[in-house]
C-alpha cells in the first residue's frame, strides 16, 4: 500500500495489516467511543497535518500506543480515554502491534492482538481461531521451527526465508525442507494448515508436494484421448516453440495463453507435429493445481525415556521436560544446547548431557520403513506409522483403514502411501469415481507433528 492511498476507519471490528490511515479528530471520536474494536499491525498513520504516513515508534503494545497518543497530541488532537474492562486506556478499543499477523490475515496465537481479543471475548481477523506460526530460522535450537540444520534438498534456509537453491527454474526440480517435531500440547485434531508464501507461481514455482505435470514429455503419437497437455520449449524459458494438433497451433508462450490443449475423445489419437523451435508436450496431471504439503502426525512416542548413553544415528529425538511448569532444562548434544520441547535429528552416535529436569524421547527414523525397522517396529505395529502423507491445506480429511471410524491408522493407497486429501486416489474414492464410494473422515489426530515443505517447478500456470 503506497503512502498516497489511505483507508477510512470502518464501523465494524476489523484487523488491518500493513495498511495506511489518515487520522483526524472525527475518526478518533467516532471509533473509540462506540463499542467496536480495531487491530492495527504494522500500519502507517498520517495524523493531523503530518506530511507523510509513518509507522509508530516502539516494539511493545504499550510503546506503540504511547507513540500514537504523543503524535495525536502534538497535532492538537484529543485521544478519548476509554474505560474498557475496568481499565482506563487512551484509544482503548484499538490495539497496535508489529508482530501479531502472519501473511496478510492470520492472527498469531498468543500475540498481542490475540491476547487483546481473548480478554474481550471478540476476534479480530478472518477467523476466530488464532494460528500457530512455525518460525524459520538459522538458529539450531528454536523449538517447533524450521531451521537451517533440518533435512533439506535444493533449498536455502535463512531467517524468515526458504528459497530455492537452483540455477534454472525452468528445469524440473523437487525441493523440500523438514520442520522439527512440533509438540501440540496434547492430543489435537488438525483443523487448519496454511502455506503463506511469495513464490512466483506465475513462473510455475509452487509449494506443492506433487507435480502438476508428468515427469517425461509425451511422444507425438502417444497422446491420450480427453486429456490436457501443455507445450514447453526445450530451449529454455525465453525461447518460444510451438506444435500443431488437429490443425491448430499451440505455443509455449505463456503470454499468448495458448499453451494448453485438450485432446479429442477419439481413439487412436492423431499425432501432433512440430511447428517451430524445439517443443515438448507434457501431460497435465493436476488441472485444479491444488497445493499440498506433507505431514506426519503421531499420537504418541515410543515409551523409552533416555537420560544418558549414545544416540542412534538418523533418528529424531524430542527433549521432554519432566515438569511442564519448569522448562528451564536442556540437553547438550554436539556442543549445542537444546531446550525443553526442542527436537533434533541425530547425525551421529555421540553422547549427550542433561541439565535440570529434562530427558530424551526417541521419536522415529528420518526415512522410516516399517518392513526394515528394528528398533521400534513392535511399537508402531498397530499404530499410524511415521510416514509422511500428502494433504491439501484447504481439505484436512483422510481415508481410514478398513473405512472404520475407530481406526487409528489411515488407509493405504496402491502406491503404499497413506491416503489423505493430497493423495491422487482420495477424491476418486470419496466421489465413487473408482466404482465404490468410500467415506472420508475429519480425523487427522495426534500430539507430535512434523511437516515437510515441498517446492516444485514447472507446474501449470
């Protein structure tokens, strides 16, 4: 939002993020003396006759409010004091913050705006559920985060940033980074899972665990009936190539918007021919281009508690406090102090040391395989196995084993993977397209969550 564009203060309770406002006496009186609430996160204010709209100075809520009041008074404006829940506060039905919103609209759990809302029995934003944000950091010992030491491929992790580490985004690339194991505080149902990003989807780069396009190009004489295909150029992103199918020319140019075609329903299909350049034709596998990520969510961990000795390489460990009211303890592994509720992947059989009231719990092997597992195979035998499953962020459903609502394990697809909403068989199963209609369940439950954030290239645009 440019500083020349200003929002009017609305008459209903609202949450504003990175917006610009023009404040005068009328807006102050009208919006702080009636029963409405507004939250401002990282907003710019042009108060009175100030020349430009600027951010408030300070970091805490009280510092930001004090700066707002000071600027109003310096412009000759009177800020009404509101008695809200027994406390006199200047501009009392407004809340100012710099760290309460993720993306453009998600209120962060336990942030200043979330706490303000809870004490007043309201919610500010698009949902009454504040969401937990997973930190992205270069630090090694931040619990429930995505850190630079995590297992990853073709990505670089920096503070608040995950970026691709490849030379040419026009080539097929699979990239990912794993999160740490996130303790949810007890048994919870997964209800919301959002990927907030600024990846250039216009260039076919998406946070998606499955490719929208087939891995290999389709030969000229092997088109399938009633199937979508996309034209690309072997010569790179800036080169334009084209093909002819059914006497119509289709180009790899995205600007021309004629790079996708649907084959007729006849068999055999007519072949396409090269028209210009070096074209390639790929089958489109996901017309909806639905975004999915990968997760593993476990109800419990193997029962053994570990207070000394050597760790097992390639296994995840969770730093468990023995007293949830005291989280000051930590373990030291390879010279890094890991606080309570942290987790890490052991890359050696080195020993560790404990300080205060913590212990380790072995979680699961990074590349868990039940058929070859020896350490904890018996424990996982009749439980959901620690496999990653694909799930769409806007549809948190799955199929359960034997279609039994009491099952604690998901159904397994033909590819041997658990079937959640991101699996290729899920929607065919629940719609009956495969012949039998199978009920989905809103039953993805667990206490220990781990995410894998995938990034793929050359997706449909």
